[in-house]
């Protein structure tokens, strides 16, 4: 090649590459997002707000089945694209909403239903006032002895979850705490945004799902009118009776199933448990996903793996707009997976689990001195209490092992997601690989996830910023710092060292 052609060739390569990436993105085979990796939760990234374990405030309306639905839906969609307007909307709705009964899995006996009609100003209702009706539904939508019927469910149910507060991580020194405080993602997460507290469930008659959700995808920022009623007679379409598409970036992996798909299922659980319903999810990479769904009463015949193409359904359930992180959703999921609320054994008998990245799909972030760390823990807590996580358990084993953990220690990585099986009595120590300047090395907002999830489950979270040895985040765990963290944790529980 002559050097004259080089710039042209380069341009061609870049164009082809961009084209391929766009195709991949559109087909949903693999999702690439800008400025953040798949491991950054896709669009599930923002979560703030106050620790309240009660239920959401409910605002809903039932509409008669008329073409004015579209007008309403489009009207709302426009609003929800504008952050300011949307948050005003949710604020004003809140004034007329009513707090439903607290706690979870408690609604069999819940008499708390909303009697009040949504105020007309809240939605600029002149377009549909004739169609607004009252209906009765108690929250949460989980834990009923019988599923909710899709036939009588309101066509659009919107609600607002209670605000909650995030607690800062526990750090062993002021320097680490300052590193946490100065990071803008953490600052954002400590503040509350109303928009991230809303939930929407819609049932669209003759709904069509075109195989992928438009950006920003299936999540709290979703475009409200994503799924439409259509008269689709395309032979390419696969038809179902009741379908709930949950195509969430990375949702085929254990970790992003937990943080991306599961909360949305929990939001609408009593509706999705119906025998006729199928949920559409990315093809699972990790077997445990099916086991978790099974625990939730969603059997294999109710699960459909996404194979591209167009899906139509007599009733399409849309539950993408779910708070990215909310204690109610997390605790309900925890309960549904049969994870214990409290340590089932005395603390002295509980496990200390050292997490490894043996079966990790992304290289790096390994503990270069794992042997020393293990020896250090064995000496401190007794060999028989230490479990070195082999990298994969089924659901039953996960719950019985992590459910009996008083301590989980690991470098930032997927294995820490197992804290979802642990009780609220666990203390989680995350070793966060950081660069020379003390910035976390995991990409995008990934560094916030374990801290956030521990907040959701009211678990004690400890962070050690540990300077990485390599560019892919391998660390030599600072045993001195780890020892100080463990001293603090042990003191907190009045536990004295055996050696
Ligand atoms: C559209 O759907 C309606 C019923 O929902 C049906 O009567 C009509 O024939 C359909 N039209 C076409 C073009 O398929
Ligand atoms: C889970 O794994 C354990 C240990 O490997 C095994 O004994 C048990 O039968 C498995 N349970 C299920 C439900 O697969
Ligand atoms: C959270 O945990 C603390 C102790 O760790 C406990 O005092 C508090 O009551 C818990 N909060 C909830 C809502 O369970």
C-alpha cells in the first residue's frame, strides 16, 4: 500500500468497525454503551434516596379501553423525556397519593388501598378525564397467595417508591473516606432524585415488541410508550398470549440478572406469576438464573429466551420503569430467593468467606497474595470457619453458604454479588483496586454497586482502596489495612480474637 492511501484506508476501517458495532448493538447480541461498560449495569446505574423499607406510594388510574389511551400515553411519554417536567410530575402526583402499608410480602391482609382519584392537574387531564376511573389494588405486588389477574389489572399503574438514604461506606482511615467523598458518582448517589423512585406497570393490548428497547433501554429512564398497540400481521412476528419483555443489557449474566432484571420482576411479581405469562429474557449464561426464577415461581415453561425478531402478544406487560435500586425491591428479591434475614447460627459459628475470581469472565482484579490472605484469615478466625469461594454455586448452596456468612472479603468483582444471598448480619469488605491517584479502577459506575447493594440489604459495608499492581487491577492486598478493618468489625460485634 502506498502511504498516500493510508488515511483513506483508515477511514474505511473505522467506518466498517462502527457499522459492525452498531449492528451488534441493534441485534442485542452484545451491548456496548458509551463511557461505561456492560458491567456498569447498563441503565440501572443511578440510585439514591432514603432508607425506608416500607412500600411505595401508589398512584394509579384505570382507563376504559378507548383510543384516548394513546393520547394519554404519548402525553406522558413526552413529559418523561424531560427530566425536569417528569420530576415535577411525580412530585405533584405524590401530593395526592397515599402511603400504603409498610413491610413486604404482607399484602394478603393489606387493606390499604388508594381511594382517592389522581388530581387532575397532575396529568393535565383534560384529554382523558372521562376515562379516569378508580380502582383498588394493594401494594406491594409481591407475596399474594394468588397471582393478580392480567384481565382486571389497570392498563397503566404508576407509583412512587418511598425515599431512602444511603449510608457512607465504612473506611478504616480518613484518607479512604475522602477518596469516597470526592468521587462525583458517590456524591450523586448520596442525593435523592425523585425520578429514580418511580415505578410504572402497563398492560398493552395487542402489544408489539420489536426485539429491543430504544435507548436508553429497559430501565428507569425508559421511554414510556416503548410498547404500542399495533395491528401487526407480519409473518415474522412470534405471537404470545401474555408476554413481558425484560431485555436488559448484560441480563444473561448472574450479576446483571440480579441488578437489572430481578428488580423489575419483583416490581410486578404477582402479575408475572400467572400461568399464562411468559417472560422474555436474554439467553442465560449462568444456570443460577433459572434456579432463581424457579424460586420465584417462574418455571421453565414461562421463560422465553430472546432470539431477536418481533414479538406480539394479546397482552404485553411493560415493567421497565423500575427504580434502579430500591431497598424494598432488593429485600423482596432477597426474601423470594429464600436468603435468610438474620444469621441462622451464632456469629462464632458463621463463615468467613474469601471470594476469589477463579471463574471470572473478565481477567484481572486478582488477589496476587491470595495464599497469604487466606493464611491470615485462617490464623485469625480458625481454619474451619474459612471458606474460599470456588467461583460457582447453585442457588441452594449459595443460600446455605452465604446465608451463614458473617464476613465476605473480596476484590471488586462479580463474586461479591453473592452478598445478595447473605443475611443483614454480614459484613462485606470490598477491596477496590485503585490507581496511583486513588481513583477506583473498575469502569464507569461499577465501583458503586456493592456499596449500594449493601445499603439496600442493610448490610455493613467496608471499603479498602488498594493500589493496583497492574493495569488490569491485580492487587496485593494490604494485610495491615485488612487487619485494621477486621479489628473494627470484630470489635463492633463484641467478638474477640481466638489467637
Ligand atoms: C386490526 O385489528 C382489528 C381488531 O383489533 C381487526 O378487526 C382488523 O381487521 C385489523 N386490521 C387489519 C388490517 O389487520
Ligand atoms: C446444588 O449443589 C450441591 C453441591 O454441589 C448439590 O449437592 C445439590 O444437589 C445441588 N442442588 C441442586 C438443586 O441442584
Ligand atoms: C439495619 O441494621 C441496623 C444494625 O445493623 C439495625 O439497627 C436497623 O434496625 C436495621 N434497619 C432495618 C430497617 O432493618
